[in-house]
C-alpha cells in the first residue's frame, strides 16, 4: 500500500513541477540601444506599440544606468544585477594600448559573476539570444552573439556564423526567417534600419520554433544614428519607429505561438544620450608633460582610456603616487575655457560608483563635451557637426534610459518615477522563479500583481 501511495505521490509531484513550469511566464528581454524615456513618454516619437504596452503594463519615467554609461557594461549589469566592479565588464573595449584597445569584451568568459543565462541553464530551462553583448561562448541554447572583426570593416557575417550555436543555426535563421543575408543586411550602413528588422525576424523564429524560457534581443540602430545625427533627426526618428515595428514583430510572434498569454515582454535600454559639440583629448596633456611617449610600445606612465563622455586614468611604473599627483595638477591648472568642460572624479568616487577599480581617477564631460584618445592635434576642438554621445556620469538626467513591461504577472496602467538598471535581473528572477536575485519589496509593490 505504501508503494502505491509513493507512486501516486511521485506522479502528483511531477505534475506539480510541470504545472509550475507551464505557469511560469516566458520572458522576452529587449534592449533598444540608446533608448530614451521620451521615446514612449512623448507621442511625437511614434512608438505606438511601446506606448500601447505602457498603457497596458508598467513603465518608468527614468532608469538610471551604471558608470560608465556605455553599452557593454550596462548590458552586463542588466543580466547580472551587479555593477562593473563586480561583474568585470568595466568598459566597452578592453584597455590594451599595445593594440590600440580595438578588442571589445566579446567573450562571455570575461564576466566574473553568474548571469541569468547561467541560472536558466542550471534550472534546465532554455535560452535564446540575438546579439546581446558579451555572449560569445555563452551557455545559451540558441545563440547569435554580438561580435565583429575590427580589421574587416562592417561585414560581420562570417565571424557571427563562426560563433553562432548550434553551428548550423546561422544557416537555419536565414533559411527560415530572414532570407540570405548580404553584408549590409547585418550592419548599420547606408542610412538603413534593416539590421533591427532582421534581429526581430530571428527572434520571432526562435519564439515560434523553440519557445525559449528567456529570449534576449538587442536592437542597435537607434544608438548608431544618435551618435551620427545627434538627438533628433529624420534618421533618429526613423530608427525609433523602426525599433517599435521590430517589437511589434516580436509581439505578433508571441501571440501566434504556444506562449500566448504566458509571457512577459520587457523593453529597456542601456543608456540615454547627450548632445555633443566639442571633443577633448586629455592624453595630449600627458604627452606634453612627459608621462606618455608611445602608448603602443607601452612607453607611458599615465594614459586616459576614453569611453565617450568619460575618460579613465590608468597609471603604471614606479612613483605612481607622484604620477597621479602630477596629472591632478595638470587637470586643475587648465584655463577656465577648458576646465569648465570636465569634472574630475576621484578614485573614492569611482569606488562608490562601482566603476573600474584600476582607474586612479576619471573625467566626465560637461557642456556637451566628449573625449578622444588621440595624442596629436588640438586638446579641445569643435566638432564639424553636432552629434550625440553617452558614457557620461550616470546621475546626469540625459543618461537615463527607459523601461516598459507587459504580460503575465505585471501590473496594468502604472507609471513609476524611477528604477535602477540593477533591478532588471531581480525582476526577471522573480517572474521566472529562478531564486537568483531578490527583488526589493518596494519594486515588487510597484511592478507586480499580488
């Protein structure tokens, strides 16, 4: 009799597990690179799909990114819930003066802490991805990572195919989702928006064929044109509308799939954008002071690593304390016209921000000033035309990004004032019952149904 009851109990337990998994919503996490809250808070931007999701779900007026407010560190914070000092992706590109710092943090092994992808794998759930940063060799079941060869121009097809998993999957998405991709179909060139469209088609294919528990998608076109055109231009407006249409493609796929009524779609960003009119090259000062002879031969004592709206000082060799003090004096004694264009952040401030622990200090731009890493030319120059940049201090209102969520378990018709980029992983953990990162109670109350 005990054996019978044991079998019945096991049957019930297994069914309860299956039932629980079926009732756990599948999550589609989308980032629009350079996503500004105005895009959905103001009707003029034409994000009709996202605005509809905002009215049916939850939105934030502002999301604070991390510092530096650039793509790769921010995206890694989104999937870890940690600041760069812990997760290890402190910049977009690796600090490597010998090769011009051209290599980015493409490989997943650079992340120093567990991510959502790790936990999903451990829970025996499935994951899928299209060009989320730092995902080469990631533990993702269907993975098209973000990678390119800096020496081969904009054609990234062959290197993407090499690192796509399963290996045949790159051919599968072309056969069943996008059609054969030309170089310009997988790049941001010639004032086109087709890359976002193809990412959406790939994501739709993944949804309908594989029903991943977690799908991550990264739409890069808006960022590209904000850099190129500034905060507002026909191309920026077109890219915002294009991202909105790509999101509609994903929603259509969800509603046609087996996941209908059992999903959450989260739309967020990595950073905002600031108008820029001038470029400052602080490494010229270091060269003039004899602290930087040739960065390629590692003949330097001090060197700034630039990340758009900020620059981070690295120091090497003997007498490091004297070198740092000399750099501080250089920065403070500049004429007011130049000194008014940057703020100095001390090492203690960088520690509080969770930024690069190897940086001795940092500069963040003021008065629409971005940074360049050159050692020749003018220290301060006016740009040929107004553009856009990010990487500035994350407390700057212009660096705030957006958040809209809709679906199972999400409250309806709620707009909250502010949240942190570090809240995304805990939110997804709560929705998927991953037991990974706890969501603060105040965020539960604001975002989730009881």
